[in-house]
């Protein structure tokens, strides 16, 4: 059960514990989404995907998901 410690979830590792578990472009997109509204990530369908991204798996799919979320919330997508 998660208890707020490092390693519980890669997104909280990045946002709260200042770790860098993702490629820089994915981290940038996650930070943009969080800046728009922290609840976007929680309310999205990104349940287990960040654990794959942390291991270098399914990165292109993740990039597309994050770009789609950014576009949906009116953020510039590069």
C-alpha cells in the first residue's frame, strides 16, 4: 500500500521527491499537465503506464497520450 515514500509511484517521485524517473520530454509534459491542474493526471487513464515509462517501455504510446491530454486542456504541444 502506498505510503508517500520514494518508489511508491514514479509521478509522485518526480513531483514530490524531485526524482527524474522519466525521459526529459515525458517529464516536461507531466509537469505542464500538473501546472495546468494537478487533478488532470489523477483523472486521466494513466494508471499503470508511468511504471512502464520509468522502465523505458511504451514511451511512444506515452508521449502520444500526454500530447493528447495537453491538447485537450489547451496547452501547446511541441
